[in-house]
């Protein structure tokens, strides 16, 4: 699995831990195609997995005299002007992504090198002249990096299971993180499922010099908010420019790309901005054959002459394939995702035969539409703690909560004080010059983006790169200054006409760049073009009423069939578990009660299996 792993001696030689490093690196190798590059000295053993990801992109770089070395996990894009200067000053060839420039930029700029790169990454830099190590991640922390300081060593890995192979780490379950997961869909803050192993905060530089370790936050989302917003007209023009720039930067290093297009707006807007020739791109989507997420992209492809790659989650998938990809989802996500998202791993595996780069609409709706629903992405409990305050909601969170039904009552009770402290810390750390919805968006930026969408990127990374133009740094910086940003609405707006403002942004872009695409209906029974006319907005309003009154949720991903076969094949391995009530899981499945609270059932079942399969 692509990633980075390392042991740095703060006071000791790393020689005694060489076997540990071998075991840690081996835990990240899932196939014969996974390559590992190791760099070793008396003070460090560092490794990067999958230095050749199918696009012939190296993941290890050094400057001219090798005094600065660099290892990269994930996706990095280097500033165009800085790339040009590196090419001229150092006489090296520079690729479209520019990753080979990073040691030279660090050599010239020191810590400020971070201002010339963007993306989704973890980077380790070895500064041989200063005898210093730099570990840095990207603004949103979309690629996880786990670490621990123990017995004079700084040990890290992009996969939790890898760290669990180190003999210095006691695999003691962090019970608070388990209950966090039950209540909020993710462990909060830096907590992980293993006690004393932490998840690196977003936008953090870790500096290791001799025996000292310092953590520095180099970017804060609090600074995104502005007292005065740019006019809507100027916002539309410049936001479109920045998004188009991001879309087309993100496919330059790949000859062929896939674009995720569903029945919605996010991916379709990305498609409207792509400047790649049609023969070098294709649309894809997944779902049961009759789903709107299959039928609408198919219609787009037929009417506008795009290649289309449908991924059918049919009965063959549910019966024969779901089981394998569900387990991969649980393991690839380090237990942070549930088997209900197995289709993402399945799709990425199929897509990897056609491309190594996909563009998706991840985080688009969260940035450009007012949040109004809770569920898998944002838990209802997260909404409640912001709306009423954690101190007022303790009983709701812990007393007979459906969220903790499948978890041992003892650990729920014993972890309650620590969880309440975490909640109060989140609330009290908020900047109270900001409105309630803006403070909630800080939680989304710091927690939700990396722990929901970042987990998706990680699960897919064994097969391909998932890139979202909506997370481009320049675009995010700008959108928060505009009335287009969801953070600048009221908290959990329920008025559908207010929420439609985000769709108007998408509609405007599509009409400016691909009118034919804008005129094809979405899954909401109206087209983007409809939102730009009075008659069309009436149609959209009627469509909203129809969906609200008559449409029922369908099993778009064939989960019911997949789960039936999954339980048949895996129920025996659940066994006894002191943290999760596996007997209740099995009883609820046999009785059908699981369907009353599907999200919580999927989560508990998945975590129970992760605990089983990740045990040393």
C-alpha cells in the first residue's frame, strides 16, 4: 500500500530496531507490485512504499550533492514559477508535477518551502548539513500519518497496522477512540485506536533536531474567514477561474484520466472545466444498473460523445465480489471506514486498469452548499455539541444512545469524562468572533475532510490517485471570502431555496463552459440550466416537493445483498470481543433489526472485524 514509514533515533542508534522496520514495511506491502525503497544511517531507517505507482513517478529525491533528501507519500504539486527557477538555476529537468524540485526548494527556502507546494501528502526531509529531520503533511491532512515517541525514538507510518508491528508499541486499545467513533463517526483530534499512537494534526511541521521534537502548525483555517465578503458577481468570476486552473493542473501529469460523474453537480462541474481531449478522458460512475448514478452519466456520455465506464454493482458484485472488497475497505482504512463503502475500493481497482488518476467532486458540496443533513459524513452528535454545547448534551450522547448500542457499556461509561473534555476543548478553542456556522466549519475543515474524504483517498491509494480540485489551496482560500461558501450561511439551513445558491454557482460555471452539459437533467429532476431561469426555478421547486413527498431511498449500492453473503462468510470470525458486542451485532442481523440503524450497524461490524484482523 503506498505510504511512508520510518524510525528516527532521538538519542539512540536505530540498529537494534532494524527487524522492526522490516516488519513495519512488510505490513504495508499488499501485492507483488508494491515496491519499497529504504534509506538507512546510524540515526534513521526511512522507507517509502510504491516508489513506482504506474506513472513512473519516483517517491525519493535528493539535491545535487545529496545533502538534502526527500521522501514523498501522496500527491504534491509545485508552484510553476518556482519550478522554472529550479530548472534554470540547477540545470535539472522538471516534470509537470515538479516533485523533484522539493529538495532544492528546501535548500533555498528552508521551512518556507511549504509555501511553494500543495496537494495531499506526507513528506520527510533529511537535512544532512543541519543534522535535522522534517516531517510535514498537507493543509488538510488528507493522507494520514501516525506517530509515537517511545524509548528515545520517533516512529511513524502512514498506516496504523504498520506501527502495530513495532515491538516498542503496546497494542493496547484506546477505548476513548472507539467510543468517539461510535458517537462521531471518527476518533476525535489526534486519537487513534491504539493508546499513545497519535494522528498528526493537519498543516503540521515536525522538526527533529538531535533529541528534540517540535510540532509547528503552519496554516490555520481560522484565518480563512473575512469580516467583509466579496460581491457575488466578482466571486463567481474569480472562483470559476481558480477552479478551472485547479482542474487542469491536476491532470497534466497523466495521459489518461477518469472523471467521477454521478447524478449530481460536483463531478459534472469538474467535467465542464476539463481542457483534455475527449479521447484522453472517460467518465465513470457506480451503482446498481438501474440507478440514476448510472443512467445519468450514461446519458451525458451518449449525448456529448464521451467515453463512459460504468461500474455495475449488480448481483454478481453483491454475491461474489463484495466480501473481498469489504474486507479490503476495512483494512485499507485502518478501521476508519465501514464495509458500506466497499464499492469505492472495488471501483478504484477496476479503474486502475484504465488510469492512475481520477478527478472527483470530493468536498465540493461541503464547501459550496450550506450543511443541512447529518449521516455518514457529519454525525448528528457533532451537530448537537455545537448547537447546544457539550455540557448540555451529555445525557443525550451517552444514555441509551443508539450510537453506542453495539459497544460495551463499561467502556462507554469509563470514557465519558475524557470525551466530554475533548468536546469542551473543541468548543472552547473556537474563535468566538466567528458565527456559529463558521465555528462548525472549523470542525469540518479540521476533522471531517481528512477523516471521511481523506479515508476514501487512502482506501483507493493502492490502485490510483483520487484528486479533488475543490480542495485546491487557492480555490479554498478564495471561496471562504465569498457568499458562495457554505460556511457563510446560517447553521444547518433547512430552506431549500437558500441551499440552492451553491447549485447556482455550479450552474453558472457549466453554462459558461459547456452549455449542452448544463441542459441535461440531474438526479434532482431538473438541469443546472433550469436554475438560471424563472420557469426553471419553479420546475426545481416542484421537483423538490416531489422528491420530499414521494421518493423513497433505494439500495443504490446493493449493500443488502452484499451484506447477506458477507455475514455468511464472516460471522464465525467475529467471536467474543470485550469492546464491541458482537453477539448483539449477529442477533440484530438475524432478526432484521440492523435495518433500523444501518450506519451504526455497518460501523460496529466493520470495527469488530478490524480489531480481529489487525491483532498482532
